[in-house]
């Protein structure tokens, strides 16, 4: 029994000693303390942006194609050259087209002569022959008919024989058959003349159309600038053989261009017409161009492994530095807030759709220590470095920035750095 009392007293003493030691450690400040950097929320302007890639296009391009199959005789332009309306760009060989034009003009003259003849009743010599033969046959028939009447009277008076009458009637029958045959021939001739008139009229129209097309080909063999602008594509060289429809040149006014930006599907809902756009190009790293969004995507299309909407932006290009078909980087300023409370993105944690920061509960800065309080905040828009704080923080509070130690609620910390450069480094992800 005495031994049990002794053991209990020993245990009580050990517990009291531990409590005393813990209190002494807390009072002496020897509790492990993490050294962290901290920053106060500041008021700033926040621009929420969407970044992607895109391709430059001319807004109203002029595309010139070969009007015929031929050889390129001369190339007068140079890619990238500023050209004036009417300036020669490419000349094509038109010897074959000119020969075809001369042949078509000859066929037109013949068709016009045939049409005039058909409209006048046929060729004069043929028309005269057919009409003359019919008139002669009709005159012979009329003469024999009169002879028949005379011979009948004479036979009645016995002044002529019936053999004479029979011979005349035989000749009359032959003459009547000849008139019938020649009348049919005259009708066939007239029908043929009418057909010739229709055929000749069609031949005239066809020849005229062919001549007009060939004249256009010969005239269009001189490829000239349809307006003032920049010649940005000239894929042919002198001596090249081109087929009808082959590309010869492309030009446009490039003082204002279109950028087709490829926006990932989840970001399409933030786009609106008139958003500010910033364009950069790796070939000119110190330059940027500005513009506005114009046509918001109405559908999503596959592009490689991405599902994107094609956003059309109008961009100022007064120095003509952006060239069609180059690949550029695109940043769209979708939303902007001015003079709002902000915290660095690095100071904000996310869990289950909620945002949290670790607030310093005691501001002792370079000496002493503080504790962390995990606090939920509500955020608005964000840019590359900051979140807009809608609620949950005040300007005079301080939040912890991430460092070597894993932050948690109630953690003892010592603020060792509030240097602006240090904080900017953490905000920029360095």
C-alpha cells in the first residue's frame, strides 16, 4: 500500500514537471516557429485576360488567279512590296490565246455572212436557180393547158386530130408533174434556208461569246493591282507554267488586319464584342499591337488535341509589320476592375470550390511571433498575379505567402520578410 502511494506521488510529480516545462517553453519563446513572408492586401486595378494563339489574316484580300493555261512571261512585283492601283504584277504569255481569238473572229464573219444570206432567202444563185426552174415549169404547164383548150375546140370542128390532142395532154401531164416536183423542191429549199438562219444565228452568238471570253483572257493576261495595298503573296516566277485558276498573287490593305484567335472551349463564355486585344509576335519581341474583338465564336471546332472557338479580332497595323498567315500570341482583356482590394494569387488556396488565405492574427513583424488563421474569402476576377477580394479581408490585415514551411491553421510563425521585391517575386511565381 505504501509502495502504491509512492508511485502515484511520483507520477503526479512527473506530470506537474511536464506542465511546468511546457509553460516555461511557451514563456521562453522556444516553441518551433516557422519563418514566413507576409503581405497586406492592396488596392489595385485588375484586368482579367484570356491568353491563346492565333493567325493573322487580311480583312479584304484580293486574290488573283490565272485566266488561262499558259506560261508566266514576266513577274514585275516583289513579295512585301507596296503597290498602287493599276500597277503591273504579272504578265502571262497570250500567243495561243491571240491565235484562238483571230480564228474565232474569222468564224464570226463567216457565220454573219451565212445569217444574212439565210435572212435574205438563201444564197442568191441557189435561190435564183430554184425560183427560175419552178417559174419555167409553171410557164410550160400554163402553155400546154391553153393548147389543150384550143385543140379541143379544133377537134370539135375537125380542124385538128385527136392524136394531136393526146400528145399535148401527155406533155401537159409531164409539165404538171414537173411543177409539183419543183414546188416541193422550193418548199424544201425555203425550209432549209429557215434552218440555216437559226443555225447561223446560234453560230454568231457562240462566236461572239467565244471572242468576248478570249478578249478577256488576252486583256487579263496582264495582272495588275486592283487597289492600293501590300503584295504579300507572289508564288510564281517567270517561265512557270500555270493552269486556269492557279494562284498568281495576293494583296490587301494591311493597315488593319484580322487575327483569328483559337480560344479554348471553357473560356468562350467570358468573351464579348469590343474587348481589348493585345497581340505579340516572337519575330518582333519588343513590339505589340492592339485591337478589338469583333466576331464571337458560335461553334466549337477541333484543332489538334484542343476544342476551340475561332474568335475574330480587328487589329491596327499601321506600320505594316504584321504579315498574313504568321502565328501570333493573343491576350484578350475580358474584364477590368479599378481600385479594388487585391491579394497575390500565391497567397490564395483553393479547396472544394472555396478560396482561403492564412491571415496573421498578431502583427509583430520582425520580432516576436504570430499565429495563422485559415480564413475563407470571396474573390472576383483575377489577372496573372492577383485576385480581386470581394469579402473576407480588410486592407489593414496581413496574409502569409507560401515558403518552405507547409502552412496550417493555428501555426506559430514569425514574419521575416515584407520586402516589396520579395513579395513581387512570389506573386510572379519565382
